[in-house]
C-alpha cells in the first residue's frame, strides 16, 4: 500500500532541492577574508555602490568581486632586504642645498573603505597591489623630494629627521588620499646612504659643527668665569668699603667720647701719679706734693 506521508516528505525534499538549486543558479557565495573589502562589478551593470565587508555574501553569478586590503600595509624601499626584494630599492632625493642623497623609505598605509568604489572605477579594475606598485611608486619619489627640498643635507642625515617624517606623513596622506584613495598612517626616511664623496662632505660639516659648538662652549665658559671674577672683585670691594666705613664710624665714636669731664679725670689721674700739674699759657709746671 502506498504511504502517503512518505510521498509527501519526498515531494517536500525534492521541492527544497529545486529551490536551493534555483537560488544557487541565481546567486553564488562569496567569502571576503579578514582585513579586506570587496568591490562588486559586472560586464553589464558596471560597478555596484555596495562594498562587501568581511564574511560570506550571496552574489549573482554574473557579478565579480575585486578584493582590496583595508588593513594596515607597509611599503618598504630599502637598500637591504627589508623590503623583501633582493634588489637595492633605495632612491635619491633632493635637498635645499642642491645635494642629492640616497635614502631608504618606509610607508604604512591602507585603502579607505568609503573610497573603494571610486578607486576601483578610477583605476579601471586594478587591484590594490597594482595601484601601489605601479601608480603610487611612480610618483612617490618626486612627492618625497617636494618635502626634502625644504631641508638641508645635514637635516636629512642627522638633524631634523623626525620633523621631516612628520611633514612627509602629512603631505603624502593628503596627496594619496585624493589621488589613490589611500590613507598614509606613517611615512619615514629610515636610513641615509651617502656615497664616498658625499660622506666626506658630511664628515667635514660635522667636524666644522663640532668645532663651532666647542668654540661657543669655550666662549660661554670664559664669559661665566669673567662674570664670576667680576662678582668676586665687587664683593671684595664692598667688604673693604664696609670695613673702612666701620673704622671711620669707630673713630668718630671715639672722638665724640673725649669730653671735658674725661679730660679732667685724666688730669686728676696724672696728678696722683706724677704730682701737681699746673698749666699756664704755653708753660707747664709740675710741682711735687
């Protein structure tokens, strides 16, 4: 006997399979990994405004997805192998004193999620790595020189490096956000590689600067010593003046203390010791008792 319930369940299962198959024909699952976003595009409909974020998404089979990293990335152009390249990726920049000096450079950046559709459209479907390696790198060196030309060779070599790096970060972030949809988090000159001739020039300037600083220090020491000697002499003069004033005051007090009474007392003491003393005019007569 035919089991109606089993037939119903079977029909439902077949229906679900057909529905899932139909949906699968219309949509495909697309996974966006962590740290990435996806730009949707198709040959017929162009680029969609919705950017896919991390996770699984249902997309039409006619839609393609181009992934862009929105995590922090690094671009390193160095003389050694820090950049992952066996080649020397260092490059020359110009300075305010018309020198050209080789540097290693590092930039931390990320693509701005809100600008991804415009970035994809502007660069006609290029992915993030291609934009950085071919478009950003093409203008990076000249953009850096636009900042370094405000600083001397010595500033870049050993002086205002932190100030220069701050200016580079600010300037490149403004320029690359506008041109490439990239936010620059940090841009730094991480090393300087002068050739032998330039190194000799730098060494001479360092020596001259050290000699100048030494001379200035010696002049400052001499000024301090002279000021100290002057203060000491002034103190000694003040002490001598105080002593003189004290002695004068003592003499004045002594002079003021010689009164007629004191004279009479001294005269009486002399009479007791030497006999009678009589003073008459300019003559002095002493008689013994």
